[in-house]
């Protein structure tokens, strides 16, 4: 089908920003036609068939086991299942769809869900790495391509984006989101939703390559106490509204089709039973019209949470709270019919949930053509298609953050005769892909060693030495590492975490380098220094790491996260200067685990840290400052900021402000800079953060080029939740900061005049 190939090539060429430029039309999710159709089907359904639509079953082997569970086909025939999770493949999903649409009584098509988090078979950087690009158009584009590839394999629904704000890097799932900042989180959330669904506000749905998107995990899953996965969350309502909720709301505003509840409780109310979160906030305050799905087994977990005595009670709590689909543990399938028949659950609640499922199926066009996602030719065409691999390479390059580059150690010469590549991750394809790699195959990933080999060509000697295991203490390989250094002209150390040391159920009590890797690094760095050889550390990890000794001793450090299929190529491009890194940290790097939680947008306290005063907010044994601040990242060139200016020194509450700054490339090569704008409301009715990101832009500047970067910030940027939890703009003085990271900024002031402006009424009371 050459026309389809042409389409992806075109999509790749035109870039993501034009992807939204579709003719505006109504989302098929909310159209009157969808409702009518859902109503007409609902009238024909038995109670068991209705509950079947709310039942989502996992495939055998979940992630990569593309077969229905035992008895699954019989359940399709009898209308006892409405969607599957973890099943894919154009042919096999067609077979199952045929059973549903030919052999079941009402012929309702199935949905096929999968965690397409950062790619399906072509794998892009993990979301934390993509966030480091500070390039929402790039992130949208990766999601678009992932949707094109996944839908070609029969997938109709992804459980992404994960937008949980995370201030605690011990929590392994920090790797799946955009980091610690609510503004960056909102921008990335909306970009991903648009990308997956093929347009803004659900308008792209209906195309055969549009994927239903799910914002998760609602809400505040990233606030898990102690950074331990699945743990309870204790947050003030203010912090919840200010910091944790905005990215979910941004996804809703972008038209996300579905929302997934989170495993945690907030202050004793598990999200799967929270009428406040789903009813008062999501539906009433934000106007969400789509569907809510449980997390895996989340309804049944209301029992160990201690709010339900048995599955029957758990199901009642779930449906009453507003959970429409029960993922994987069949609580609804086993108990909801009895609850309806005994009057404990009104039938109307079940009906509304079923209508939402039917609307999704309608929105995807499945009633008109149930096999539109089952085309083996399309599957062959899009799998690892060249435009996808090219874009994945660019996404990987953009996510790389240069943390240190003393004496211009980098870039390395390309005419090296020999190089030692040392470390346990240098040749690890799974690590290149990272966690939640869907159908990604480690053998299809370019490792760092492979990337270096390719870049240097056959004439260079590339020696690979593991040196130490990833996470056990073992120094026996150090001698071999030292001798590799002795024989090489340059050294690259590849250190960090295995792919499964972050992600779900992968919390770490310490965020230092695991095993003997720190000692390996110091040994190798010392050996290289005594031989006067350049040595570079490449980090691969899914969280921020505490690496103070490396920062002290290593001349150059490159943060590469897990960048996907093209990991090694992108890293080699940076190491040898074919690409000038421009990513920035979406998370603060602490000096030690004990500093956590450490984030840039903290409140000032009554005793901000003061080196001259012991009775201020700090530690006896460590500085209070981070190792690297949020937004930090270097380049092979340098940038100078000047002429920070405002459209006016005073504005009336509600007006917008224009902020401009001149940024000059003062080095000798082209490079990218992420210009960042922060605000501080210095005196307000409640204590506000010392700085909050409100805008950013990634720009490319040629040597000696100066660019005026202009931001227009609206009323929302100046708002806060006042003591009555109203969203307001208060008059007073604001500091405007613009700079290269959250710490290194120039500043000026703007005065907001007039009366307090109420942007939104008080938030619904937590219950
Ligand atoms: C995770 C979700 C995921 C689901 C389905 C759960 O364990 O928390 O993020 O979408 O599994 O794979």
C-alpha cells in the first residue's frame, strides 16, 4: 500500500506541529450520534451483557502474550467481556474481533488495550527522557508515530500518558512521567494525548491510526510515601491542587478519552473508591465526559486497603465512585449483577458506564468497520518503518542532558585508534529500551558500544569490559577495567541502572549508583587521569541519581536515561560531536538520598537556609542545595542572556504579560538552548513556591546568532489557591525570572494592580 507509506513519510516530514491542523470537528466521543447509538444498543442488552462490557481481561503473559486467556473466546461469544489488555497482532485481534462481531448475540466489537508508553515496537525515550527534551512537538510526534505503529498491530487503546508528578526519585515510576514540575507535566500530558489520539480534543478519533489515550494514575500516585510503590499518599489539598492535579486536568482539556484510577489512597480514601476524585473533581469540576478504568486489580484491592470486606462490597464501592471498567480482576463480572438485583447498585449506574464503553467503540469507528485495526499489510508496513526509526533517533538525541564537560573533554575525536567502553550497561539492549517497552526487542536496540563501534568505523579498536555487575558488590572485574584503560586512547564508562530498576514495583531505598559501580568509576577515572586520557561517564537510569563523587572526579558526564532503539546511536552522536546536546533535567538531582524530597519549587519557609545562621532550614552534614537543579543542562556551545524586559511594569489582574529576552550563542558551534521562565509571588495570602516554571522554549542558535525569545503569560500563570481554595490572581509584586535553569536566572519585577480576580470558585471539599 504505497499510499500509506507516503502518509507516514509525509507525517515525518511535516513535523508534529502541523498534526493538529485538522479541520475542527466535534469529538466522536461526545457526539449526539454516539449517544443515540449507545442508547439503542443498551436497550437490547441483558444485565450480564452490560456487565460484560465493563469487564477487561488480560491476555496470557500480559505484555507480550498475545493470546486470549483460557475461556476467553467463550466469554466473547456470550458477551461476558468487552475489552482485552495485552493482546496484539493484526491477525489474532481480527480473529477475536470476528468472534465478537459474528458469534456473539449483539455483535459488539472489542477493544484491545496495551501499555504503549514510549513506543510499540519502535521504542522512543522513556517519558522522563522525552520530558528532558523540553520539546512538546517532538513528544507529540513520538506519540503519533507510536499510535500509527500500535494501531497497525490491532491495538485500539493505550494506557498512557502517565502524568504523575514525582518529587521522590526513590519511586521507580518517576521514569514513566515528566518529572517534578506541574507546568512541564501539563505541557507534556497534553502533547501526548494529542499525539496518541491524532488531534486535539478527541477530534482525531475515528481515523484508523488514532489510539484512545488514558491519563493515569488518577490521582497523586507519585506522592507515595517513602517513594515506595503502591504506598499511601498524604498531601494537603493545596499541594494536591497546585502541584499534582494540573497534568491530569491538562489531559482532560486536550480531550483524553479515558482516565485510570491510581492504586494509592489519599488520606485514607483509596482512589478506586473516591467519589470526590472521580465525581466532584473529574466529572463536575473538569467536565470529563469519557470513561474511567480501574488500574490492574485496583477494585479488588479495596479489600486490603481496608474499606471493603469482600469482592462484592469492593465492586459496589468501585461502581459508585465512578469506575466504569474493571481491569483484570473480574470483580464486576463476579458480583455486580447480584448487587444490582438486590438493589445495592442502581441499574442506572451500570447503564451509564456501559454507554461510555459503547461511545468509545463508536468513536473509533468499530461499529462501522470492526476490522479497521486488523490489517496485516499495514502492520508489515509500519513496523520499525524508517521514518519511525529516524524520528526515534532525533527524540533520543534531544533527551540527552550534558551534566559536566570540564576542559572541553567532549566531544571526543573521531579519529581515535582505540577506545575502552567500560561498564555493565554498555552492551545491554534491554537497558537501551528501558522499562514498559511494549513489543520492543532488545536485539533491535543499538547499545552504547554498538553506537560507538559504528561511529568510529572498523579501523578503531573498541574494547568492551563490564568491570562490575549492575547491582551486586563485586570488584573482581576492576583489574580488567584498568588494563583496558591502559590499552586505550580514550575511555567511556557506561553506568547506571538496569531497565527494570525503575518503573512499576521498582522503588529503591537509595538513589546512589547501585553495586560497585561508583568504585569502578573512581578506579577507572583515576587510571585514565594518570595516563592523561579523556574519560567520559554515560549514565543510563530511570530516575535522578545521587552521584556526588562522579561529579567531583569525572571530567565529563552525559545523562542518557533509556533512549529506546536508537540509544547507542544518539549517545555516539553526542560523544563525537555529530549532535550538540541541549536537553535539560526535568527532575532535581540530589547529593544524597537523605535530601529527598528535594525539588526546586519548594516554599521559602520562615527560616530559609542561611550559611551564617545555624538555626535555619538545612543539614549539619550536607549542603541543602541540589547536585544539579531542575532545568539544568549544558551544551558544547555557550549562551548569554541579556535585556530581560516586560511589556509593562504594571498590569491589571487578569491581563497577560509579555516577557522578552535576548539569547546569544557565544560559542563556536550551533546549539540548542531551553529558555525558561519562572514566576514568584513574593507576598500573597498563602506561602507560594520560591519559583514556578510558567513557560519555556527550546531554540536552536547558530554561532554568534542572537534571538529574541518572547513569552506571553496569561492570568493563570499568576494565579494561586487562596485560603478559601478559590483560584485567584492577587494584586502585588511578582518576580519574573528568565534563564538557563531554575537556579541560574536573571530577574525583574511586575506589579499586578486592581482587585483580587477570582478565576475559579472554591475547589470541592475533600471527602
Ligand atoms: C499499572 C498500570 C498499567 C496496568 C496495565 C498496572 O499494574 O499500574 O500503569 O497500565 O498495569 O498493564
